[in-house]
C-alpha cells in the first residue's frame, strides 16, 4: 500500500466521522421542510443567519450535531457546496447536494433584494 497510512487515533476515526456527518446530511436532504429541520436540530431561527456564509456554518453545525469528531475540524468549503473535514495535513470534502446548496445561496439572493 503506497498511500498515506493512519498515524493517530484521529486518523482511524475518519470513517465513523464521515458516516455520522453523511447521516445527518441525508436527514436534512430528505426533510420536507429544510428550514424547519435546521431550526429543530439547532433550536434556532433562520433570522439569525444573514448571508450565505452564515447559512453554510448553520448547515455545518447541523451536520456535525451528535457526531464525535475525534479531533477532525469541519468547515464549509470555500464555494459553500460541501463541508471540508480536516485533521493535520489530511482533508476530505463531503458534498451537500443541490437542495442544501440552494438553501445556503438563497440567503445571498434575499440579502440583495
């Protein structure tokens, strides 16, 4: 095997971290009302999120809710189409999907009106 090998317990935990994040995102993707699902998950209100970056962070908080990250850092990707899961020199992106990305970008359209 010539690829990178796990060097720490955090490296070994990547699969469960990604599975937990994906399960949370699947629940959001399948929700009939994405805004309601986010508000229920986070016990908050959409009015607190004024732009696409705020909404992307909101989605990241929901995606990591209840997931033991084992030292992995989760942040929205610069294009706000996914979440970057990183630890040290390693990084993996998890795509959000069209519906969640549209929700994030909608904030920018509403702010410009």
